[in-house]
C-alpha cells in the first residue's frame, strides 16, 4: 500500500492542496502502525474512500496505475503466447505416441 500512496502522491498536480498531501503522508505513517490484518483492511478501505473522494485524486491514481496495468496485460499476453506454444508441442508429442 505504501507504493500506492507514494505513487499517487508523486502523480498529483502542483495545485493539489497541502491538506491532501498531508493526509497522504498520514496514510503512509498509518501503514506501519497497522499491525493486524483487520487494521490493514480498515486502512485500505479508508484509503480507497479517500482516493475516490476527489476527482484529482482519482486522476492521479489513474496516472499511477495505467502504466502498471498496460505492463501486466503485456506480460499476461506473452505468457498466453508461450502457453500456446507449449500446448501445441505437447499435443504433437501426444499425437505421435498414439501411432
């Protein structure tokens, strides 16, 4: 979650209010204090509500996440291509055993 807080903070516009930047810093501090899973879940929910509360925070989150989403899609596409090659090779081996 620290990566998300830092990434969203880094993608904020210069005109973002100081109070918002301070709240992001508070989230960053709270992450280390959330020692149990229940506290972590509450903090994540609170952070999600905070990011969704302002359009400029949503835009910053989009700027932060978009390159990561594209990279994940490209990696998944490449993994599917490799899996298809392996599947075809396996099928050819299985077809060859039967004759």
